[in-house]
């Protein structure tokens, strides 16, 4: 790679880092720029997280177990559970320990434009099965979780984690290009 290309990429990484810190651009746009920087440096393979953040994690991981095993920690948040009628459901702490962490698999753009995320029953099948098999009494064994919701505060936690990861990527690129 020529010194001119390195200089251009360095300037792009530095300006993108400033945009990220000053929140001048959406995180989605920042990640698109990070993806272009990775391609220009031929380091796309080690940065598949960028594509996952841009496209959502369900493009690669189809089941809740795969999601839980593969999601970065900042994408595991708390959620609130609701029954078919929209009533909040409180669960015992031991069940929450097993199932209380949500898998925020949505794209960054989707999260940036959301005040809350609703997880439908299709991702809660194992959860409902576990409750019916291991419930403590008749009521808990027959309870069904219809949906789970992730609040704006939890969404902001995910966005903050993705911002930190993007900043780390940009800092590494800048450090490497300044040395060479």
C-alpha cells in the first residue's frame, strides 16, 4: 500500500473517530466507514463484527442458543416479560438467572431508531417449555410468556457497547498507520 493511501486511510480513521466521539454521524454510518477502512486495509476477515452490527446477528445465528453463545456482552441486556394480554410477568430469580438476559440481535440502524424492542414468542419457545416443565406450581407451569421488551435504556447500553468497539477499532487502525 502506498504512503498516499495510508495517509488517506489515516485521515479517514481520525475524522471518523472524531465524528464518533462528537456524535456527528449515526453509529450505522460510522460502522459503514469502519467497514470501508477494514476493506482498504485488507483486514475484513478479522472484523466480521462490523457486518454483524450493520446487518443484525440473526443473519449468522439462527437460534437463541447460538445467539447467547456468540453475542458480545454489551448485546446481552435485561428484558421485561409479558403475557398474551400485555400484563407484566414477574419470574423467580432462578428462572431469570437462566433466561433473564436478552439477545439483542437487531441491526444498529434498527436500534438507533427504536425506543423499545419487542421480542416475539418465536424466540421464547424454549423458555416457555422450560417453565411448563419446571414450574413450581400449577399457575407457573401454565404461564406462557408472549413477548419480551427491551427498554430504551437497554438499547442505549447496546449502542454504547458498539460505539466502544468501533472506537477501539479506529484507535487500533490509527496506531498501526501512525507507526508504519
